[in-house]
DNA sequence: AGTGAAAATGTTAGCGCTGTCAGAACATTC
DNA sequence: GAATGTTCTGACAGCGCTAACATTTTCACT
């Protein structure tokens, strides 16, 4: 695993700087890490030497010697939808000033690959590991528990935290969406979702949505679940399909805003009046949905905030502070104009 | 930087496994890395020992010893728009099977922070560094050159590659968009963009677009450039503003699809006929734009593909293969129905 | 049984840095 | 001037692993 292509091999070490500056290695190390006391003049001399020879510290060696890295492992299910990049953005904003770096891995919603990624990231002895949701395979969970480092589970507040959980209740989101629609007088519901077996949080929302609808005595007429990841086009075609099978539906709950916006586009193209003929509700509160001619009725999830708080939690732990085990950041129902 | 909270301190080392399995450390190391020859029976014994005591390898030590890591540093300008997550997704798909991990950092379109991030990521002795665009501050560029490792510049094919560049010509994209609109008979153009001082590639597209328009003798009537990052809502309000000032414009070039979709929504809401009264053109070819009732006229950029090729290039280099210095992946003009 | 080559395993010496402790230099107090 | 403290600097060991070489075992083939 040695780098090729090197002229001026970047194998400069502390020793080279030390020689150049006429001090010992440890003094150079102290200057670089701004730790311990170094005379102002010495410091300057070392700084000069560093930039003169173009020394780049080797954090791998540093981390090994000090038994800790400033890497934060992040495991998210997908990058195909702006939701997780938003979380990542919040996290990044919180941690980068402190010099932490995110090592990102994607599971594509497969819990099996989560296990491998946890194992792999753990081997970098990160300062913390951030994982998505509270559902994990038993041995993955065990690994996380045993790892003995800060673990933050984001996006979900319905489960039992391994260490720290920051998220929202998807069960409640599904219930409140149903309650909202029932209060508006809708009675014949449909559901459109993407691959449910994998997106466990969408699945939870669907569960509580349908059970709330049924408990209220309204009818749950039918659903279409598309096989792949969520997207605007698949939401659009799924609604076409659903309406063909169940023309009498008066409100459709979509697994998220991408899908719901697709539904809105279908209605626009077919001249279906929203919300008089059909109500549409999404989930996430994407900016795009709110910019539609009729703002989308949806639930705004504080994704950036979740990522940001996760970052703050890691830092707080690092600084030896107490961090609450569970933070429910809540959500906001945006009434919009589509329901 | 030592982890807290640890029961069962994860300070298990190769030595512990070796003792448990009754072999030497190096044999355990060989089993873990699947390198060198180890008898089947020994291998099994080591595997058992590993899972029995719950050993997690320490890649920091491993990387130090073997002078190379399987980390790939990635520096992108933003996570606020699906474009870069798409690149990241392609990269991830290409590299994760080979065990490489992406360390992601975001510049927020500031070249100064790029310098700091390069320095910081370089200190992890990554296998490669992936940066966005070909514009860098001189000393950043120098650092990259001196680093002596694989450097991939993505998204842009207009500049001189430091090592490897994979992207497309934004200059050509601007020109072809203008040519397309001119061929369709549009004559009075407007431009709507987001913070140009920062997004250098959007800036380049705007330059060639306007110069092509002017060279053809058509008029460039006006533009609105919003201060923040691009988004659907700001595209929507920017178009309202532009049309107030220049009601006679017949075609608007947007800095990207997010902004353009906002423009479409404005027209929908105001009853402005597209494309008869106003033509709208975007850039990126987001799925959402193509799912609009009238598909957006835009340029499809192969973002996933760029990320994927970047990953393949890193792997090829790693395997000692030749990689072309510059790969222009091109783009596709999607005629759509909005122009 | 004897040979050589290949397979399997082990020994040794670091990778580049930081924690720890010790010592030198300098200032301050009695 | 001695005692004390404070700031600054350095020597040394070792973090956990792997490259390189050395050695032992295995085994096909004379």
C-alpha cells in the first residue's frame, strides 16, 4: 500500500523538521499539537522549518501513539436522497471546526452490510460511530456495545438507545399524519411507498398510519409499493397505478416527499384537482415540496439539526460532559395546500 | 484521545489472538489480511480465536506499519444539493468493495477551506485524494502535487489536470445551451444563478452562455443572482424578480435544475405558458425535473458516473495500471418541453 | 531413504509519533 | 546564596502492526 508517483517522497518525518530547526522531535511535536510549553522563539523556528521543508504530519503514527483518532465513522443507508446528505451536512458543520473528520459509509438499507461497515470502521479506532436508526442485527449491536466508544443512533427516537439516540418518532409521525387527514374529513386512504422491507422507518410510519386510519373506522383502500429507491418519477408512476386500481381513493399517504411530489406531478399532468379530488401528503418537508404552486402537505423533519446535534453530542462526550441518552427532536406538520 | 465508557476495553491485540490460538502474531496477521500462506486448519483456529475473544483489528497500526491506508480523502464543495452526494454515491459504489473508505470533507465553495482540508486529509496518508474542479489556490495545488499520491479532480474537464481529471466541459455546456436556444429562435435571454463568486463551474457556464448569445447577435437582457446556495424556492423568487425587471425576456438560463424547477413553479403559479411565453433551461438533469408535467429542458450530467470512474481510477492506479490524465465524460442535452 | 522445492510458520526490526519522566534553564522568594 | 517554583527541552520506550528475512515442515519424486 505504498504511494506511487512520488517525486519528493512525502516521507519527511518529525526528525527531519527537528534537524532543520535544531531541536528535538518532541519539541516539534509539541509545536504542531500546540500542547505543552514551547518558547516563542523556538516555536517560530520550528514553524519556519516545517514550511521550509514542506512537512505534513502523519496522523496515523500520531493516532497510534496516542491511542485515539479524530475520525468519526458515519453509517447511513443511502446517498440517493437529500435526506441523509442533510444529516451529514449538519454533522459536518458541528464537527469540522474541532478537527474531526467524517468517514462515510453507505449500507444501501441492508443491515448485513451495516455489520461489515461497523467492523471496518471500528478498526480505525474512531472517536465515535454514528449509525442510522435503532434497528440493528443482534451481533452488530453487540459489537457497538463492546466497542466502548461513543455511539450515536440518529433519525429514530422510537427504540432503546445503545448509547445516545437523536431523532424523532416515526410511529408518531404516521399517527399524526393520519389524524390530520381524518380531521380534514378524508375517509378512503391509499399508500404509496418505496421498498419497505429495507426502509424500516418508512415502514413504521406506514404501520401507524394504517392502524390509525382503521381504528377511526375509515377505509384503507390500497397501496402501491415500488421496488427500488424512492424518487419523483417512481412516485409519479406509482400514483397512476394506484388510481387505476382504486379510483375512489380520496387521500394518499406517500412514504416521503420525493414520492409525493411525483404524485403531485401526476395529478398536474392528468388534471386531477388537488386537494378536492385527491389529497396528497408526504414526509420530510423538502424545500422543493414547499416551492410547488401548491405547497405540499408534509411533515418537516429536522435533518440538519439531527446531524448537528449528533456532532455536538460526540464533542460533548469527548470533552467528558454528560449527554442525554435519548433526544427526541420532534417534527413539524406542514399543512400545505395538498390536503 | 482515549475512548471512555469502555467496559471490555477494546485493547485486544494480535498478541491476544495469537496466544489464544497458539500461533505467532504474524500468522494471525496473515489470516486477517488473507496474505501469505496459512494452513487451512491454522486459519480456522485463528478465526475461532478472533471471534471468541472479539478481536477488532487496528488499522491505524496496520497502516503505519505498511506505510499506506485504505482511506480516500474526498473534498466536495457542498452537500446541500443532490449533485455531490450523487458523485459520492458513484465513488462509494466503486471503492467500497475493495475495502476503501471515503473520508468526506466539505468546503462550502471556499477555496481557503480547501487548503486546510487538503492539509488535514493528507495527514491521514490516504491512498488518494479526490477534489472538486480544477481551480485551486496556488499553494493548495502545490501541496497536491508534492503529496505524491493519486489525485483525482472531478466534475471539470476544462483545466489542466494535476494528476487525473474526470469531468466535463462546463464551458462547452454553456455554449451548447445557448446554441440550442438560439436554434429554437429565442432572442432575448435572461440568466438566473446562485452565488457565482463561489460556484466556479456555474460561473463558467454563464460566461460561455452569454458570450455565445451575444456573438449570435441576440440580446442578453438581464440576470438575477441570488446570494445563497441554489434551491428551488430561491429559483422561484428569482424568476419573479427577473420578470418584474425585464418582462420581455423569452428564455431564461438557470444555473442549475433546482433553480430552474423553481422557475417552472413560478410560471405554473402565475399562469405563464412554458415554453410559448417563456422558455426555461436548467443544468444537471435531475430526475425530478424530468418528472415534471413538462419535462425540463436541461443538460444531463453523469454525476454518478464521474464518481464511479474516479473510484475506478484510484483502484487502477493502486493496482499499478495506467490511467488517462483527462477523461471528458461529456454530457447530454435533454430537449425536454420547457424550451 | 534422500533430495529439492514449496508451503507454513516464526523472528526481528522498525513504521512515525506521543506519553512519561527527567533534567536544564531561568525566575522568584526567603 | 539556598531553596523553591516555573518554564522549557530532551531521552527513551512503546503504541499494534507488518515487511523482510529466516527457519521449519511437508511432500512429491527420485
